[in-house]
């Protein structure tokens, strides 16, 4: 299977849709506290409501079970993450963690420096999401020069 041409991506946006029992609290947490700008909001009959928040650049991180276990061990010290976890890159992981906890998130693990040179904290947040907030401590170029880092395509050529 060949990769799509970079000049015409087949996917324009990754959108994670979360059903939140306490809609108002979830919107306030992600929009007002975490700082995701509201792009649009819609309402329909029977009280149906949705807010679409801009989370910046989206990526889909696919990890095998061993990698997921290793990340949990590094960031938390034990297996805690469900099958899905949402990660947000921020400028200051310590400050953001404090704000999110003050707004009602439960801290699962405090900001921790990882082997991949980021500062990561784990939280249980509104909407039933298990999240990571992370701050990159070095450039991607610096990180990819370390053993075990790079792209799968680059590793398969070795």
C-alpha cells in the first residue's frame, strides 16, 4: 500500500467527539481553562448542543500494547490509561496542570520528565477523558537523534 501524496492530503482534520454528561462543565474546562478557542457551536431540538473547540494541530498516535504500557510506567509508574488517551501540547506543563486541577481535573501523576525529553502530566478530566498535558523540552530534531527515535520508515531501512 503506498502512502498518499503529501500535496493532497486525504484527511483535512482529526476531530475527537466526546459525549459529556455535564456539557456546561466540560465546555468551561476545555474552552475557558485549558484555552481551546471555540470554532463553532450548534444546538438542536430536545436540548441537543455541541461546541467545536480548536485544539491546534492534530495527530493520531498509534501505539502497540508494549509502548502504551511503557508510557504509563514512565509518566505514572503504573498502568492507568484506558485504550484512548488525549494529549495536549502546552507551553508550560506545570502551570497548566495546576490550572486544570484547580478547575476540577484529578491529577493522576504530576509533571514528569520523560526519556523522550518532554514534561508530561496525567489527569482525569471532564467528559470522562484521561489526558496528558505535555511540554516539549527539546526540538524534534534533537529527540530523533537518540536511540529508538525516528520514523518507522527510517528504522526499517536499518
